[in-house]
């Protein structure tokens, strides 16, 4: 078995830089549902902050992979400054790359794995990667979205730990975040250093691509460790 953990970080476009038609399409529902100017302003701010969570208004600024058996990984990251260089970080290497380059590298390497591991990857990472790949006219080499349930998956297995650790939503009181899952199992959380996914767009605009890459590496380690817990104590 060859197992690959993967995770992405995304950043949104500048709302003010979008064309008028796009801005109107994005804000039409806000105008219809807002009771006044104050509510409109709050909803507009939320919309702007969330542009990075859609592949139609955002892009991948870091893509991390970790080979569980070989115990090494890579985080590809966009560098807005153009000054960053490759850097070794324990068993993960940080490498500057464009979005197109990182996706091409991922899908080429994916051919050599039969098991993929993510946290909420079925609902976010994999669909986002598929759409952004198509934007760059890159065809995914494996199907990470064939079926939600592991026994029914074709071609390769995609272990989404959010599904597995909640038994496909059976756990009462909703879905845990990666931080909460790590907290429960005594695993170091990358969120413990103060950075969150919501911060990525701002950090990217500040030119802090390598900081985003380091944060992504923390997500890879946390997901790897959660996967080991699941394999040892919960997998059937």
C-alpha cells in the first residue's frame, strides 16, 4: 500500500478588482436579504473574506503532500514576492511553484498511490483541486470523489478522516474541526500557533507565502497522526 496525505490552502481574489458583472452576481443575494445598510455591510465583509473558499473566486496558494510509508513530504507554495527559495523543514520540503505547477506535480505523483488521506478533503480539497485543475486544462489522474463510503470507492481509496471520525455524520453535535479532533486525541494542532485557514488570503496578500507553507505542513503532520490513530483503533 502506498499512502499519501494531502492538504491545500486557498486565497480569494480581490473583490474590488473583479468586473462589475461578477461583483453584482456575488452580491445580488445580499441586497435581497439585508434589512438595511448595516446588515448589508456585514454580509458583504463576510462574502469578501470567504472568496477563497470557492474555486471560482479563489486559487490554491499551497498544496502539501506527505508519503506515509516513506515518511517525507513536499509543500508547494505560491510566492507573491518572487524571492523565496526551496527550504528543507525536517522531513518536509517547501518549494515555490505556481498553482498550475503544483497541480501538475500532484496529479503526476498521484499515479503511484492507491490510498489518499485528507481531513474534509471530499467536501473541500478534492473538489477545489479538480476545478482549479480544469481551469489550467489539467486532467486529474485519479478519482478522489468516486464514492463517500470506503467499501464502495473505485480505483483508489480516499480516506476522509472527517467522515471516518464522525462515522459519516453519525456522531452527535456536528462535525469537529481539525483542531478539535487533534485536541481530543492529544495531537499537536497547527491551529495552536495562532494561524487559521481564514488568515491565508490576508497573509498571501502580505507576501507571506512561506508562512502559509509552514502552516500547511502542520496540517499534514496533524492529518498523518490522526490517520495513524484511526488505523490503529477504529479502522475495520
